[in-house]
C-alpha cells in the first residue's frame, strides 16, 4: 500500500489494517518493506519477540527515528497476540545505499568460520568504506564520495573473487543446500523469509 506523503498517521493506521487482513484472512506470512535488507534481520528477530519492547531504538535506529516506530511496535504486538504472525524483510540497499557495514559485517562472521585468511581483505574494504562514506546517509551522497577515491581503492574485485571461490568450494564440499544456507547473512531468518516467496505484503518506508 502506497502513500502520497510520509509521516501521516492515517496512512500508518490504514497500512496496519491492510496488513492484518492480508495476514489473518489471506495467508500472507511476510511483510516486505522499503528497508535495508541487512538491517532487517535483527529487526525481524525483535519483531518476533526477542528482547524488550523498549529496545527498538537499539535494534534499529532507522526504524525508530524515521517514522516507522508505531508500525514496528504494532507488528511486535501483532506477532505476540495473533495466530498469524508476520516475518519482516527489507528490500532496499543498506541504509539506502549510504553504508557498507550492515551488509559486510555478516560476511565477516561467515569468513571467520569458513576462511579466516580472507578477513584482512574484508577489513581493508571496511576501512575504505568508513573513510569515504563518512556521514553519508544515502546512495546520492555515497556515489560521488566513492567516485573521488583512487581507482585502486574503488576496485573490490579481490574480495568478490575470494567470496565467489569460497561459494564454489562450499557447494562442492557441502552440497547445494548446505552451501546455500552457509551463504545467508542470518540463515535462520533468511530461510523463514523465503519460505513463502509469493506471499509477501509490500509497503514503503519513510524516506
């Protein structure tokens, strides 16, 4: 359900009613939102009941500060009391394209287990990203900052090649199913989100 203006309480209430109908009457199981895909994993765990009600700002600063707090608290209450809980999935770039850490830190966790020797490459990428992104909060601000880097610093092919080789080796060693699970940022959450790929309700996030 769209909206012609953000931060309008009536739109948020209408969305909650639509989500409840889709969940309880139509069998939808996933709410896909215009939200960073990496940041959505810890937020989904909170929405499923992890932690305390007051933890939203700690779990997701973006959701707490950009007009989605009421919706997220409603989703948490809905999941706690309804027989038809909803999973939460982000369908946007991390921090709207303004940050790399939310996407790369889960990769670091994966590499610590699978290939610790590749961690220095990832650490270099993170240092570069922290330096050029600075206070950028969107892709519009991040793109010119990236363009100002030296060509050598722009090139992440070494990291891509290393991860690609790991993926191929994992598939051969573990089989397709286990390899696919190993590559997920948070296997438990991602598997649940994909369980019903056609049953997802989409909605925009505050810009």
